[in-house]
């Protein structure tokens, strides 16, 4: 038997608050290296809050987040920055810096964190743009291209430093089905080519089933994670009607034939 | 035909509400209180049924009427039968009456007065802490810049300098000339009583160079550039651009705030000098034309009245105001809430806090100058 794959990210007993309001309680899961992990759940369930905690933008109320065994929130600012340099983040709206061209957006992290010369940086920028299908757009400003193209350019920026962990916040939000599909394909390619660990926060079922190796379902009512596992297996085997309802857009209320629900 | 309600009792305990006419919001709809009043008259009513045989066209006005009536009847334990209602009305009602799980955090009851006072004090305390923290971050960023470690985009810096310098010249010219004219007129009215109108030159010169040039330029820049900084950074906050800087390990203060502070700190003393000159020019024009003072005499009086120390005091004002405007604009922008309303609030707050701070700073500098005899 081969050696078990080590978790890159471990979340232990994590409590999330939004201002004074308890959003999620007792989150516990781990994400293996090279895995595409989906955080799913209805609107307002705390997916984005969880993402903010994972990427270092918001301190959790309680609990731990470990990257390769290192407790992220117990590090000092410098220690956290060091871990954060391993991240690439694709924000829901792209979050491209509007006063920069696409090329400058991608070049900035390279200028800051690599010793590459200007011409080498230019080459990397062109490569990253080509990877997301935007060759020749380096001189364009975000306001001059479509929403889908902005998302892809933001992905090019997110992968500029070849991160080993990439976070996606609602990647398909606001995209037409073809652009959403293209982004899903890009996520799969990133996993295959960069070997990156990928965390996707979404509630788009098509994306969940297309790219997810593993998924956690967060539930607003119980403020907890109610299921974890491969999305297709969850749909086939889950005993929980809440999981089935979510994964079938509410079209199926019951378990597959021959199974009994515990609730 | 306007919407109307009429009542009858087909059997004991059953109120039949007849809905006739067109039930449309635009043409007005009766209040459910008419039904409630009828219920109050007959307290043994246990059920309400509807007769819609004479109902004409309808829209959400009818649904709203029924929704509120049903809610009210629920509280009074009166059964409301949906029979007789049009299928569309029934479907909309079913949707509106569906019980949803409460997803939003419950709003607490109104807090007692002392709690509210305590909250305000704590807010003020955290606001002061936030300001000190922000000033500390700006100082660290400047330290990094001086050591050559800060990331600095020269082209962007030049753009900011142009925006808050050259582009503001027309407005600063207009306001400063007018202030010079106003000072000359006010001075002339009083000085005429003593036959000392030529001292208008001293008043205009000293007032403009020592304080007014800097204050007027600062107020213009607070409304123009400070607001623009807050809106720019606020929008970046809303669009998650600031988050993108943070997760990439780039300090937004170093990257966004520092160039803006630096640009205003450089440009404000220059704009102050320019405002001083334009104010004196305004006073000169009005004094030599309307007040008929001798231009050469006016100029000589201005030269002898305005000392170098006045100029330095004015430039120090400009330097301090530059820091205040940039810090207020940038800090409010970074603190902006993620909504369109948040950007408006950040912009307003940036201007208000900058102008208030400018007045306070002027008072402090004037007091210090008085104490040290400058």
C-alpha cells in the first residue's frame, strides 16, 4: 500500500462569526495535496467567511487552520505573510487592480517576489495570459474587457507565482455557461499541470460535480458542516435529505431507491 | 371601476367579503382595516370567505390587501378561506405566506440610553486606536521608502501629483482671488474711517500669506482631492482589490496610501504659495481699481508687511494640511463598507473630518506661533 497523502490544509474545530453573529461552529476537515476541495452551501451559510479565514483576511472566532502542520493564525504577521505567498486567490469579481493593465496586474507579484529581469517578467506575463486564453491582452485595462475575461485575467494573476494552493471564490458567478465551463476546465488543468491544491467556494452544482474531488456542505440552520466527501458519492450514498436536496436543487427530497433516511 | 369591499353573513360566524371593482395599486385599494372594523362589530366571527365574482382586473395591490388581512386574522384566530380567489392570487399568497427559516441575525431591542452612550464611547476609542494604527502604518511605510525597500510606482505617483496639483490650479486661483478681494473690501471699509486705506495691502498680504492662502487651498483640496482619495480607495475596497493586495503580501498602505500622502505633502505647500500670490493679486486688483489706491505704494506696503516668518508659517500650515487631507481621505477609503452607500459615507466622512481637522490644526499652529512669538 502506498503512503497516505498528507493534508496540506487542516481546519480544526473552527468557529466563524460575522460581527456578533455566530455563522459556523466546529468546522473540522482536511484537504489533501493536489486535491480539488469544494466548500458548498446556500447563500449566507458562511462560505465566503470561511474563505476569508483560510486566506488570512479574517481571524476566526476560535479554532485552528494549519498549513502543512503550521498553525496559520498563531504565526506573527511575517510568518503569515510567508504562508500567504504560497496562495493564489481568484476573487468573486476578479479584483483586478483597475489602474493597472492586465500585464501590470500579473507582473506586480513577479516584480515583488522574484528576481526576474523585466524581459523575463514580460515573458512570464505573456505565458500566463496565454494559459487563460488571453494572449495579446497585456496592454488592456480591466475596464476594457468583459467580465469573463476579467475572471480569466485574475486567474492568470493568481497563478503568476505558481502557487501550490489556489483559492477560488464563486468562480462561475456572473458568467455565461460556456465561460463557466471554460473556467472549470482551467481549474482541472491547473490541478494536472501545477499539481496545485485547489479550494473552490461555490454553490454552482455543475462546477461542483465537474471539478470536485471532495466537498464539504455547510448548513445555515445547524451552523455546521453536515457532509463531506466526493460530491457524486454524496449524491449517491448520503442519508441526509438536506444533502440530497442541495445536490439536486431540491428536485429530490428522498434518498435513492432502497435507502432509508435517518431523518 | 374603483375597488370596493362589502360584507354579508351567509351563516352565523362566517363573514363573506365581497371584493368588487379593479384592485390595482395605481387606482388605490381599500385598507384591510375596513374588514378588521367589521370583525370588531361581530366578535363571534370565526371564518372569512371571499366573493370575487365581481372582481375586475387585479395586481399585487389585491395580494398585499389579502396578505395583511390573513396575517391579522391569524393573530385573532380567525380562519381565512382561500376558496373563490383567482388561481394567480392564491399562488402569490402561498408564496408570500410560506414560512422561511430566519437566516439573518435577529435585531436586538432598542438599547438603554447608557448602553448607547457606552457604545459611542467605545466607538470613539476604537476610532482613535484605528487612527493611531493607521498613522503608525504610514510612518512604517515612509521608513521603508526612505530605506529604498518600499514598492513605488513612479508613473502612478506622477499622475497623483498632477491630479492634486496642476489640475487644481484653476479652482485655487478662483477662490484665492475672491478671498483676496473680500479681505480688501472688508479692510477698506474699516480703514477708511481712519483715512488709512493703504493698510489694506498689509491686511491682505499678511492674512493671505500667514493663514488664509493655506486654509483656502486646504479646504478646496479636502473637497476635491480628499474626497477623490476616499472614493477611489473605497471602490477598491468594494471590488476586493484591497483584499487582493493583502493576500499577495502587499501592504495597501505602502502601495496606495503612501504615494497619495507624499503627493499632497509636496503639493500643498506649493499650492499654498500659489494661493498666497493669487490672493494678494486679487487684493491688489480691487484696491488699485475700485478703491483707487496707488499701485506702487500698495506693492511697497505689501513687501514691507509680509515678512519671511509669515511665509514660513503659511508653508507649515500647508504641509500639515497636506498630511491631514491625505490621511483622512485614504483612511476613510480603506475603512469603507462594501456597498455603494459605504462609498458615499466614506467620501463625506473624509471631507468632514479633513475640514474639522484643518480648523483644529490652524488653531493649534496659531496658538503655538503666538506663544513662541512668530
